[in-house]
């Protein structure tokens, strides 16, 4: 029995995307992986909360895929979380719809890996910058995982981007087939480290 995966995708300038476009292609091609493109579905920001909550009920692993915008996610994804993760559904007395589900972020960043350290240019790791997602997952009884990160997004060549996209597809497949345990996932800083083909010296988009 495999896990069902929901990729919640947000990119406000998808037509200019270099990285997330190829990553999304990989996710869309996989069986038992559903994709929810927020800017395609809700360009007016009027979110169908009941429909989105039902999607969350139906899937085991929730992936938030987006470029890193000002050390966070694009505005529509934040709006989606604010409205969909409401009390009585996501948290609070008797709310257990999300309990036990896995949550992780797949993101692209313009800076190189070394710039996302406490000593680096950005003064924090990507995982530290994504702390609000971590705490949201914890409040909702979800199992939060380290992020999958594409670094040096502005400098990567097409074949390097494709390699990252392939790794993303491989990672989703491994989670879908339950080949990665929670303990394994939480043993790394970024999920890229779990893939033997990952090259940390490579390199948002």
C-alpha cells in the first residue's frame, strides 16, 4: 500500500519559472500524486476552503512547493494556510483531520547553499526560515519534515535544473512507496541529502 501525496503549488510568475516548472512536471507525471496549483485555481484569492480541506483529508503527505519569496512563501500560499487550516478542522478541541499526516516544503532559492547558514549572507538555514511551517504542522498534529531545496537558482543551467527536478520526482516516489522513514527524513538538514545523486556543489526560480 502506497502513500497518497498532495502537492500544493504556488508561483505568482509561473510563466517565468525555470525551476519550479520542471519540478512541477515531475510531480504531475507521477501516479498517486495530485497537484493543486493555487494561482491557477484562485487568481482572485477567493479560496474554496471546503474543497481544499477535502483534498487534505484525502492525502497522506502534503508538499508545499514554491519559490522562496522574502524568506517565506508567496502570498497566496500564506492565504491558503490562513483560511484552510482553521480551528475545528486543523487544530483545537476535536480537530484531528490533519493528525499524523506528513508535511514538507519543496522550494527554490536564489542563493547558494553556503549563504543559507547562520554565518552566511542570509544569517539562517532554509529550515530555520521555514520555522512557521514547522510550528503550524506541530500545532495540527502533523509530522514535519526537512525541506527539499534547490540552491543557486539564478545560476543553474538547464541540465542542472533538470537534475534537481529528477531528484524531486525521485523523492516523491520514495515517499509514495514508503521507502523513506520519518526517522531517516529527520536525520538530515535538507531532504536532498537522502538522494545519492545529489550534488551539494550545484548551484528561486
